[in-house]
């Protein structure tokens, strides 16, 4: 795939900041111990494999350089691009461009340089600030994370916005199903099933030993600090289920939050039910249930009251996000199936059309590793991991109707 070549010396030089585009791929959760906003530092372990990612839109020759230095003595590292590995010796105490090599790129899409330590005299191998590209490939667009490293490292979030028929009436209930296939339960994933205009409800991978069912409702008071919400704008907890924790959340808007620790599994279909209904004093109540297949019954997560709001269900949607920046180098995918809403007359309506969208990280082209669409009777979302076969967002997609209407006795729900 790659071979040495020559190129015109007049081609543009592209500088890629290491701090926003590098991961410790064999221990990704430890990336922040080596990669900071300023670049690669504190690189002491020989078994560390550090990858620097970028996307090329053009094939041709590329020359690669590292802007790097060593603190003392001599360090030898190995740089691999495609199937070619070169050893590089560094003794310079100040930053300077160190040549990695020249390569012929025959396929566009995401590429990476992988760095590995060989030997060192000091405690650290090298400190690296930037990667520089020259050559024919620079005459076309090159994509990488230029700023807002936190969001870029998290990767693009992707969404499915389900279309409710115009004649559906007032919608009280929203039903959805999720399945995560083996290997896609990546740490930091939020597989959000039942989103609505004022909140969200789904499952997360929070740590190697912890997974959650999460249900949250935003306050009508716009702030990232829950402590600043006036009392008459606060989300009120009405009820919560067994083993459910409740409190407030912030940083991405603020409001009421509930979660239950539950070790959900891959290759298992999980069912979610949400009720939205206007309540007293111009408020609206939101209640979430999760069908626990371990005991074969619906279980209450929580019920919240949102003040200054009078609404039925609006904007039913699902999304996929990564909330741990260190895990943005790993791809994950989720399937959503059998979406239904039920109106105030008790009529179930199947949702088979959705608009696939993406967030600001995708819109500003910091990351292009996103996809969404439909396969048979299911919708899917996919993000992160620097896969090259992106699916353009802001497109409508249709799944095949399953006609598998939910059979739920609302009166018996806990």
C-alpha cells in the first residue's frame, strides 16, 4: 500500500497537532497519562503503542515528519505507516522536524502513524508536539482535529430523529428496542433509546464493572450549573424504582437525573417505554420503564415533573455518543428496532422513517467517522474509531415495517 517516492518541493505543508489526534491504542483509557493538549509527554513504557490519526482525500506521495525532542541522551523510536516501519534516532534537546519517511498512499480515507519506543537513555522516550505532512496528498483536503480537543477526541455523536405521522394526534407513549452486538459495548458509550424534546433515556457503559440505565430530564432554565437553577424551575422527582439513584446533572444543560446500575449484555434486545403527559400547574410528567428480561417484567426507572412545560411527546429520537475522550479511537455500533408511539386514544403507530443527523464535531469536520441508516427492519448508528466509510448525515432513511405492535397493560405498570 505504501512505498517510497518523490514529490514537488512546492507542495503545502500541513501541521497536525498531536494533542488532539493521538491515542494510546493498546491501553486507550490511559491515553491522558501520555497525551496532553500540548502533545506526547511522559512516554516511559516500551510497550506503549501511540497512533496519530488523520484523513486524506487524495492518493499520492506523502512525506512525514515529527516535531519532537528528547530531554537527555539518545532515544530510538519506531514509526509505522501502513506496512512500513522505520526506526528514528533522536538526540536533539529542542524541538525540530525529524523525518519519518516518504510513502505512496493508494487509498484515500483515514490513516495513522503508529509510534513505539525501542530504546532510551533517559526516563522518557521523546516529547512530540506535531506531525507534519508534505507531498502530493496536501493538494486536497486533509481532515484532523484542529481545536476543541475535548469534543474532537470524544468523536461525533449521531442521531435518529423518528417521524411521527401528521395525523397521529397527541402522543402519550414512546416504545423502542435496542440491541448492541458483541464487541460494540465500548467503554464510554451511551446507547440512547428514547429521546424526547426535554430529555433522554437509554443504557451506558460506565466502567469495566459498571453499566447503567440512565433517564434524565432537562430543566427549562438554561444553565450548565444545576445549583443556579431557581426553585420554580427545578425538575421534581415524583417516584423512582428499586435500586435507582436520583439527583441532578450539569455541564450539558442541567436538570434531574436518575440511573440504575444494571449489567446489561450484548446480543440481547432491550425494551424501553416512556410516558409524557401534561400535569398540574402548567407542568409535564415524564416516566420511564425498562423491561428487565432477567425477571420478564417492566420495572420503573423514575418519574419526573418539569415545570413551565405543557406538552405531549415531541421529537422522539435515539442517539449514539462516546462520553470518554480517551475511548474515541474505538468504533461502536448499535441497532434500534420496532419503534412505536401510542396516542391519547390508545392507538399504536409504528415509526418506520427517521432522519439521520450528526453533531457539531461532524459538522465542523473535525471527525468524519460517522454512519447511520437502516438495515431491514432496524435502524443503526455507528461512530468513532476512524473508519473511512462514512455515511453523509442529514439524510432520511426508512426501515421495513415489522408490524409487531407492543402489548402492554398500562394499568399494571409499576
